[in-house]
């Protein structure tokens, strides 16, 4: 069986290579001498649109396998992720040689590894903070949880807020039978929309900060964020109240006993959490030089940030008693699942991002050229951020707006103008990238982790497409109103 699987993979890789070779004339493009900069639009202008098929394949695998073959998926999802990654990587490296190797090395060194290190650090540290005590999972309590998570997400990051609060809200609703909607709204608000107000909240905004957007400029998104958050919180309270009243005696009525005093244990982990936040801020505010790793230029401050985050996580592991983590139902599976799946996603996403970077010279020129008005930027940035990495998608349309509105103006001069004279464009790009990460499980990394933790706790979460029925029915109409009112 394994031999057949390997043979099938080899045949698919060979077929992909043959097709790429026929479209590119067998070109083997070597990386530019000095190779320190990320490849420009040249590669994206050559790659055909169907080169994103492996990316579509891994997304469909995430969506379909848990439904049709749950046991196979649970035991072999790392292999399936690796298979799609190899299906793209093997022909890509053979056809494009050094430039392909540079692109792969770049996306893992600059994007994937720091991404996983940050998630690991936040997951590890927050897993050492335990909220003890018995809380009733009433609509008021649950709405309060969501409100608190939404407020703090911009300051400790969507991942930090989600990992701090997901276990307490699950424990509060342990006796409830109807609780899937609680986790879905938690993903909407805490894991995504709440991170709109500072560069610490969500990666796209931090990327904007690195490119000259002032730290507190994102507070201008408060009207949009408040509009969406208030509507979702009110809607959640209504839905949760209706479902709470329908709970059988083993559900809502079982929670009518005495409440235990709430006590937070492991608060010293907040020191490590602040250390992680400080490390991220440091990497965006100081410049310590660059080093070349395999032809990829890496900022020293970014490497230092990653080292400090790992140190914070290790300190949390050292000083937090294992019995506390056990009581917190802490396990490594959610972060492992994200690491395995996103390793494949980051590999297969290379052609999609390269084509977008190519702009009018790439296979998606029709899409890039059609983006003119603020509401165009909101929808295109948002929809692509639902399925692609929202940070590079944000940067693509951030640069597109600069090119459209301020052609030929240096970035240092253009960005302040974009923040003032043309601020509605930057608001649209920012809101699209952050808000619509809630549209799918892969739109933002905390989504996947929250789902995994909920399933570990026995909550049967919706499938990939099932979740999109929730987001499509609730979020998309709300986003249409946001586009009409603000953009």
C-alpha cells in the first residue's frame, strides 16, 4: 500500500513537472547573485494559475478527510500535509532550481518558523495560567467571557487571548449540551476581530507597523471593530439565551448549584507573556543589522525575538508545576496539529503569493487590476486572507494601494500620506485582513487551535465547510453592511 502511495505521488509530481516545463519552455531560473532579497515579481509572472493546485488540494484535504475518513486523517494528517508539500516542491525545485530553493528557504525562515515559535510561546505560557472555580455557563457569563477576550486580544494578540480564555469558557459550559455556537462566536470575536486595534493584535497589522504605519494609527479601526463586535455580542447573547432555556435538567439546571470562588493560579506566567509581547515590540522598533542564512537576509532583531520567545516558553515550562498544566487539560496536540498542517500550507502557498506579488504581470492580473475603490480592497484583501496567509496578503494590497494612489513616491513619504489623506484605503485593507480571518478555520492560526482544544474537550465542532456555513450566514451579511457604512 505504501509503495502504491509513493508511486502515485511520484507520477503526480512528474506530471506537474512536465506541465510546468511545457509552459515555461523548460526554463531553469537561478537565484540572483547575492540572493539576499526575496524573489521579485519575475517568478510570479511565469507561474501558471494552476500551480496553486497543491494548495487547493491541502485545503480540500483539511475540509473533506475529517468527514469521510476521520480515523485516517487523525493518524496520518502529517503525512497528507507532507505529500501535498512534496507534490509542489519537487517539480518546483527541478524546474526553477536556485530560485525555487530560495523561495522555499525564505518562506520557512522568515515566515513559518517565526510563526510557529510565536504560537508555541503563547500557547505554552497561556497553558500555565489556570482559572479555578465553578462558573455557570449562563448567557451573561459566556457573553462576558467573549467581551473580555475581544477587549484584550489587541494587546496580548488574538492567539494569546484565545489560549488564555478557551479552556475556562469550555469548563464553564461543561454541563451544557448546546455549546458549539459558543466556540464559533469565540473564534469570530476573540481569535480574530478583537485583534484589530494594535499591531500586537494580528500579524497583518504588525507587518504594517514594520512598514511605517504608526503604532496607534490602528486605533482608527475602533468604529469598525466596535460596530462588528457589538452586533456579534448581542446576537450571541440572544442565541445563547434561547439555547440555554432549552437545556435539559442535565444541562442548564445542573449548573444552578453553588458557585465556587474564582481563583487564578499561575499568574507569574503573565511575566513570561509580557516578555513575549516585549520581544515582538522590540523586533519592530530596533535594528541590529542583518545576517545571511543560506542566501536569505535575516534581521538580527527578528532572530533575537525568536530566541527570547523560546526562552519565555521554556521558563514557563520550568516554573509551572506539571500538575497545574494537567488540571488545565494542557496537551501538545493542538500546537502540533497547527505545526504539521501549516508546514504544508506554507509550502504550497508559495505560487499563490508569488502570483499576487507579480500584480498586473501575473496570472491574477485581472483581480489585482480590478481593485480600485476602498470597498474593493476590503473584499479582495478579506476573501484572500480567509484562505491565504493574511500577513503577505495585507502587504500585497498595502503596496498595491501605495502604487495606485502615490506612484513613484518613496515608502517613507507615501505611508504617512496613506495614513492621512487616503486613510480609508488603509482602513479597508486592515479590516479586511483581520476581520475575514474568521471566515475559515485556516484564516488565522488561533482558529485551528481553538477548534482542536474544543474537540479534545469532547465538543463536536463543525467540519471545514460546516464552519463556513456559520461564517457565511453570520459574518458575510455583517461584512456587507460594514462595506456599505464605512468603505
